[in-house]
């Protein structure tokens, strides 16, 4: 079935890439709106007790409603298409951010706030310089939850004509073709894992150093930059590498997973994923030996790409190749920086051991 799924994705690469792009578009727009609403209502609710109780109770009730039911409730308001899908996904994503913002701000020690007032700080200064930084771990956990819930809930958009990977799942179900369903379900699952890891790294990077749990760190800024580089790496492989025009026939779009370029695209994708998504610990990345592995994977991907350019690719004219070039170079640069920082830390540790 997996082979059939890959064959379907290759033969229908344009449809698959369009569905994946729509899925990400729905996710990012809904998440952006959810962030604005959740943070704003959470900050306002933490200031007024009556509004706070109403918002928390409404949010807790809302979280018990299944995602599909929320989508169905938005249909009478906006009809079929992307608008009701965005409305439902925004509502689903706003609730965990709202709850965690209120709870996080309330957990800030009252004595600390009173000390800030005694120092002459105004309400806005206390919020920006004291409350939000201290509440950031809890707020980021809510944003992380919202991101995963939204990217998973976006698969249900296919039932409402909203597009995305849910279309492939729905079409596969209607046609009785499991490999078509898998072509939509597996990428949606991988996207959920990716958002969980990426926002986990963002959470650790954004959390003040004194509040960070050392056992949960994931590479600091370096880990976050590498997680961001995964998207152009993925799209660079799936978007067009070349377009073949045949007289009297429709043009054929070739991507990095087509047989003509598979020997270049798939190894670069695998090596790039090893370099970017390898678990990282510590503020500056992994320890020296493990950093060598991730850096080696990035260098191997770069060399493989250069060899492919020289042997099979004439020019960087298509969107897929441009994205892949940017991604591979970025990953190599960041892992090289990680290697240098890790080596310095390694030398410092050795020097301390000798001094002891």
C-alpha cells in the first residue's frame, strides 16, 4: 500500500502539492488569528474577574465540543468553502491559547507585582516586562497545543469544500482506494509531528533562561532555525523541478520525487531531515560527537545537491529548485555554526577537567 501511495503522489504531484499548500495556508491563517484573539482576550480577562470567569467557563465548554461538530456549526453561517473552515479552526485554536494566557498571568507572584509597582512601574510596563515573560512557558504551551489541534483539524476541511489534505482522504474514501486516503492521512500526521517539534523548540527558545527546564531544551535558536528550514526543504522536493512540453500534449511537471530526479531529491530530503529534526539538547545544540553527525548529514546533502546540479539539472529556474537551494544552504550554514559552538564548549569542558 505504501508503494501505491508513493506512486499516486508522484503521478499526481501537482494535485498533492496544491492540497498540501492549501492545508498549510488554512493552518497558518487560523493560527495567526487564534494568536491575536487568544492573547488579547486572555490579557483582558486576567484584568477583570467577571470577564475572566465567563471566558474560562466558555473556553472549557468549547474544548469539549468535537472538531467536526464545530465545523458543522459554522456551515449555516458561512456556507461551504474556506470561510467556515477558517472560522471553525480559529475557534478551535483560540481556546487553548486563551486558557493558558489567563492561567499563566494569574500564576505570577503577587508580591513580585507589588514590588514592581513600588519601583514606579506602570501597568503596561509590568505586563510587558514582568508578567508576560514569567507567564511565557504556560502561554507557549497553549500556542503549541493550538498549532497541533489546528493542523490536525484542518483535515476535516475536505468535508466542507475547504480544500487541503482532507480532500485526498475524502476522495480515497469515496473511491474505496486506501492508498489515496493514505496519501492525505500520512502527510497530515507528519505535519502534526512537525508542528509539535517546531513549536516545542520555539517554546524553549522563547522561554527566559532561568525558567527553562534543562532536560527539555531543544537546541535554542539553532534548533528553531533548523526546524523552520524543514518547510522549504519539503516543498523544494515536492514543487516542480522542470516542465517537459510535448507537441500536441499537456505539459508534464517533474518534481524531486519523480523517477528522473528521485535519485537526487529523496537522498537530499532524508539527509536534510536528519540534520534538522535530530533531537537537540542544551542552549547551543547537541554535544560535540552528535553535532558531527548532523553536520555531516547537512554537508552530504549539499554535496549531493551540487553533484545533481552538475549532472542532471541545467538551471535553477523552477520554484522547487530555488526553495531547495535556499534550504540546503541554510541548513549547512546553521549546522556549521552549531558545530563551531559545540566544539568550543567541548574545548572549555576539557580545559576545566584538566584544571581540576
